[in-house]
C-alpha cells in the first residue's frame, strides 16, 4: 500500500499534538508515560517529536488516559481556529 504524503498542514497538526503531549507529560518520564499507555517509548518519542504525526486512535486514547487528558480536550487543542492558529488546551 502506498501512503499519500502528508500536507504541511497535517505535519504541523502532528507537531502541535506532540507538543501538547510533552506539555501534559510534564515532569513524568517518557518511559513511564509510554509504559502506562502500553506503547513503546520509541513510539511516544516519535509522536512527541512529530515524526509520527498520525498515530492510531487507540494509541491516542491510551496516551490520553495515561496523561489524564480527555480526548475532547486533545481534539480541541489540536484543531485550528478560523485564523489558522491553535486552540489552547484547557487545564
């Protein structure tokens, strides 16, 4: 199967998502969060750095659960507003 290349906008969304996860992780180690979510540390590292900008839904759900973030909050924070910027994640 051939993958369609991601658009610059999709790559930017993946980078925003990774930054949100890093922020939510705070002082917790990447290894601890990955283990709590049941994903490899390398997978989480790739997501956080934007090298895996379109993670599977179950991976996103597991990370949200491990970080105690609702999927709605993640989706809202990653969504672009009418001006092309990002929404702030609620605490």
